[in-house]
């Protein structure tokens, strides 16, 4: 089962459902909520979903029709991976196929090192590059590659995983490859989801935010797996980071942004807090 089918079929509530476990003694979080009066009108936030894929269940024409019906602007992404774009010929074919349509053109590489096999001139034709940290090399004590979305990913020691997970985060965020959006941040393997609030310490979250800030990388609010949580968003907002919405879909559920809008409202996000690709599209 691939990660999209697993996540969509699981019905699990991830980080967004765990907010009740945050300790009242975390004064940064509680003070921020009290002072910001979290409930905020999201009507001034640009309704842009930058994490959408074409598939056999959803053509580019379907995406454009959904945009017209809902008023949501979409960004279509293609994976740069062994199962996706692998060379300049495939990258050009993707850009040429999507460019005639009124959507943003995005690239979603899956692992560091993706850039060296592709032409900088072709990459520059994309409107944005978005990358998530869900393939963790040497992610446990057995030297296994951890696919975070896989139900069977084996984590024998959560702290060992987090150390290697953070190394992977930093490899992405501090590298020299093009990157506009850090997608699906703070998502954890299902076997350690219950320990979300203990594992995602303020120190680790701040390290991620500082690295993203240094390169002006926006943070995706991912609707499919409901990450990141309010605490991280408030910390990132305080640091001046921008955000994006992503439904992370390949089918009729494209454009579902319920969690995105709810958490943006609670965190008092406004239009100025969002990254929007520069190219004007019709």
C-alpha cells in the first residue's frame, strides 16, 4: 500500500488531535493563545492549495474544474524520484504538460541530492520546490530506511529515531538545493504518534524553525495528516516564517483544507503570513 492510500484509509488523527496533551506550564503556547485571541477570520487568507498531484483518478482537467468550482487556486506537483521524474527529458515533459493550464507548477523531490541530475534552467521554470522529510535514511538502530507513512515502519527506540530524523531534517533545510516549501513537518511514524508531544521538544522545533528562517523556507500546513500543530505554527509565526496550505491529494478529495483553515484561524494567521508563488496565472 502506498503512503497516500494508507493515510487516506487509516482514519487516524495525528498531531492535530493531540493538542489536549500539551502541558499548561508551556507559557509560550498558552500566553500566545490568550494574547492573540485565536479565533480569526480566514477570509483574507489566499485559498491556495500547493500540494496536489495528477493521477489516474485525477487529471489536470479535473484539477482545473475543481478550481473553478471552489475558487481554490491549485499548485500541481510531480515527484522527483525513481518512480517520478528522473531526468531532463521527463522534467521538460511534465512542465510542458502542465504549463498551458491555470495552475502553479511545483516540484516535489523526495531525497537530498535530487538536483544534480537535472538542468538548473529547467528547474527554474517551476514556480516552487516543495520537499518533505518522510524518507529517513538509516532511521533506526538496524540501519533501515524509514518510510514515515508506512504502518510497518519499525522504531525500536523513539529517541534514536528522532536523532536520525533531525539529521535528515537538517540535511534538507540547510542544503544548497532549491527549496521554497518544507512540506509535512513533524509527521511521525504511527507507532510513535502517541509520543508526539514528548518527542517534538521545543528545542527540536526551534532548530527546524531557525534552519527554515535562515533560507526563507515556507512551512506547509498539511491537511491530510494534520501537521504541524498549533504550538509549532505559533513558534514559526513568531519567527516570521511564511506558510502554505496543502491537501496532499491525488483524487476527488483535492482542495479539502478543513484542518488548514481551522488551525490558521486558531493561530491568527493572515494574508501576510502566506507564501504565494510569484508567477501570475489566469
